[in-house]
C-alpha cells in the first residue's frame, strides 16, 4: 500500500529539520507529489510536517 503525499504549504519559514524531512520525502516546492510506502518511518516523517502536507492513501 502506498501513500501519495502532496506539499500544500511553503517551506519558507520552516525550520531546517522540517525542510530536511520534506526533501527526504521528495517534496521541494508547493504542488509536488510523491508516492511513499505506508510504513512507520514514513508515518513519522508525515507527522513532523503534517501542517505542510496533504496525504491520500491508495
């Protein structure tokens, strides 16, 4: 099962750790989407930047 993650808010003003998490998910600018596996590591990353992303499970 995969999760589609979309960056819906800008990374400007976010701290370095949040920016690093977004980049590790493959998100660089608003509107970027990435498919990631649904596992505890990905869930943890999403929880760190939940206010910046939108998640749709497939």
